[in-house]
């Protein structure tokens, strides 16, 4: 095994990382303000966006709305004492629609509000309330569509008050429906009925109908199976089925083509074409067609775009970069739209939005040393940051280098290497391999500065951090993703080991001070890898899987396994068992810190408990920490800080011999 990194890269790392930097504290990371969901005004002059701290101080998160113009500092529009989110400009740019729980802060009862940009308070739009999501203006600005989950019946609510609250699993579902609100009167009416869960929707350009994406069950697992596309009239007639997809699509956009309107969605072809691509189907009905049958990257989001007829905009992850393209739905031609200054560095994050004529855009952008900021500018032209929430971290973050190595079977693997503060060529450093979740996901060239992404926190303390994209990662094409199929834990784990040894060969890592860590699937690969090798002296298993058979019955996405295994465990028991870390746990010698949210439905805490019990019986140093009220992600401020401190202490103890 050899590293493909060059001597030039070594010289570059010396010059970039020679200056020591101050420690980054868990409190700073938990308290930093992160902007999101930027929405450019129709005339392209202003951006409204959401801002919130990375953690939540109470059980319910609070967020605020901000607005910014080119050349002016961002201005806060709402107080931030409630959860104000999902801002959407009216088509004429005079008002901002948003969703909020401000009438009952901390509850699940949301309302829609309208805020005049000329001034004044946000006023409720009608009386519709409850678990609302995805508000969207009609093209003419006279109506608003929104999703609403069916409320609990009065009988169920009364029983809950009496503590008579037994429920039957996966029975008596509360479906999410599509509602329409008249802006002038506030009158609301439901457009969908029956046992269908509306996942996503989009307006037709004429405003007379919408398209919806539905599943037959409400559980998140249903999105990994078939999904149906419907056309729904605003007049309330019965919906018309347009098409069925093998896996549930997202981001529906209706576009006029010469032969009539088509619906573009982001979807995949299951095991045969596991990467998300742009698919289309005529609105009149037909078979879905993959417009990009061999995409190099992974389509993350599709957005309507008025810049060219017959096109949509797509944010696509290519290796470690998030980029923007115009996709011609007629011929599949891809035209780069990423502003040139951002194309080869960093990544475009969620929610790119466009002005009414398609000429200007707003986005969130980040790279290794730039925390997330709002950018505004011209499509394919000049853009600039119009926010400065990350200014506190300027000059304190370490750059990340793109590195590649050859795994043991000849597969080239890419990753991001963050150098330790004060790096000096010729000195070896403790190295932590941080493994991403998914497994169909990837590390991108963006800032790693929170409870989930530890590279900068550890680098400030003298660690080198390698973040590999092993086989199965998205952004590298269908073939690379398929390498994981029927080989769970095999090649992908060896990709991690060969990556660590490549950094040893480069003279960066100390072979006696190697650690491995990760969250979710990264927690699984951490647990699996330490059953296969003893090269790692410390491990952090975050929300990881220990037993692939029991996990299939405990978690909320068992259908995900059908992407990687030949079938259900009940017919393929040995495939699941041979990739289960608990099967080989007697080989583990690595001290392991296990972290888990106590209400995690994605990976049940019992998975952590299985591994903890085994290691404790075997006499391996182990600690299991569970966080009350937390789900698959850790959100509360005190819990985030505790988690980060425990990771630092564990790695210091077993890699540095400290404390």
C-alpha cells in the first residue's frame, strides 16, 4: 500500500500550518451562530435567511430571521425568542412568509405569518395551525400551499391527559396532507385525502395545480421504498397519478418543455443506480427517465430556475465539492453555474435560491477555514460574503488538504486531512481517523466545527485528523457506491486502515498514536474496524451499530439495509451476522468511548449497550454515555459540550497518555 500524495503537498502543508493557534473550546462550538436557508428577493437585491446557535439552550430550538443587502450588515428581523423559520418572499417581493411557534413557544403548534418588508409586526396568515412544514407561495402570490400533519383526535388527547396513553405500533397513523390558504381571506382547505403521506410538493407554473410526492405509510422507512407522483388541482378534484418511482423521489419541480410540462425530481435507481440523479416524467403521465444516467456526482437538490428555458438548477456533490449546474431536461446537458471563485474550493451548502430572472443567486458557502456564511452575487459571476457570523474563528482554523491513497485491492480512496496546529514537517503527530455516517454520504470540503464534526476542535489540540470517503460514499459515481454492496464492513474498513497507514508513510502520523471515531454508520465502522485490527489505540463509537441483525428490527430505516445486503436478514442471516462487530468483539483491545442519544430511533441505544456490555465483560476499557431526550443527533447545549469534552479527554488519555 502506498500513498499517492506528492512531495509538493508536503511542502504546502508546512507553509500552511506552521503557526500555532488557540484552543477551540466546546462552548465556542456549541454557541456559534450558523446561518441557513437563504432566500433571495425576486429583484435580486436582498436575502432573508435563518440564524441560530449550533445548539439549543432549552428542549425546543429558537431561531430568528435576518435580512441583508449587498454592502450592508445583516439586520435581525425577528427577536429569536421563538422558532421562526422557512422564510419565503412573496412573488412581488413586498412580504415575507414564515413559519413560527411564536403563539405557543416550545410547542408543536406552528402558524404561518406574513411580515411586510416595509415594516411592522408579523401577522398570522389565517387560522391553520399544527405541525406545519414546507410553505410555498403560488406563482401569482394569491395563495400559499403548506403541509400539515393530521392532529391527534380529541379522544386520544383526552386519554393522554389521563395517562391512558397506550398505542399500537405502526397502526392508526396521522398522515401529512397538502393544504391551501387564500392570502386575502386566510381561508384554508385540505387538498389531499386518503391513506397517503405527502412528502414533498411543487407548484405548476400556471398556479392551477400542484404535484405531490407520496408514500403509503408515514414512517421514514417508507421513503426508501416506492413513491408516487400525483397532480392535484387547486379546485379540489380527485388527484391524478402521474408516475410511480422505485424509491421515493424529492425536490419536485414542474418545467414547461416544447412537448408539454414535465416534472423533474431527485431520485435514484436503488441498487442498480444508487446515486441520486435528475429524473423526469411528463406531467401527463408516463415512465420516469433518468436524465443523467451516469452522473459523476450525487444530486442533492433540484431548484426551479428561470435563467434558460427547459432547465432546472441542481446542486451536485462531486467528490468533496458541492457545485451548481443548470440541467437541460430535454437533452441532459449540464452547464456549470457555480460562481468561478467558488468552483474549486469549498462547497455550496443547502438551499441555493435565485432571483426572479435567474441572474442572481444566494447560497450558504463554506470551506475548511471559513464557517458557513451567506453569499450573494451573479450566477457564473462575482459573488461575495454578505454575513460575518464566523469572524470569531478567522485565523484560528486549520486548512484541509485533499489526499488520496490506494487501498489494499487497488481502489483509489480520497479524503480530507486537517493538520494539527503548529504543524512542523518531520514531526509525527497523533492521528484520528474520523468516519462519516450514511454510509451513502461523504465528507465535503467545508468547515468541521461542531459536536458532530471534530476535525478543527482536535486539530487545535495537536491532532491530525483524516476524514476518508471510503467505498460506498456518494459523489464518486454509481460504480464506487456499488463497491459496498454485499461487502458491508469489508473493503470500506480496509480503506480506513490503509488511509491511516498512508499518513504514517507520509511522515505525518505517529503509528503508536492512531485513533478512530465516527457517528452513526461512522460509529458502526469504528466498532467493526477495532474488531479487525489493533492498530488503533483509542476509539469513539457514536450512535453506532453493534449487531446488524438486531439493528434491523430496532431502527426506523430497516429498508436501508436492502441497498447493501442481498435481502432481508430473515433469508440472509449469515450476511448480516458476518458483518456484525459483536460477532468478533472478543478480538477487541482498543479502549472505546460509546456515546448515544437516549431516544434515538435511527440506531437504538440497545446497539451501544450490546457493545458496552461485551467490552466490559472482556475487560477492555470502555465507557457508555447516554444523553436524555436526544435522538440521533445531539442538540442540547449542555449535552453537546459534555460530548465534546468527553471525546477530548478520551483521546488525550489513550493517545497522549494525559489525565
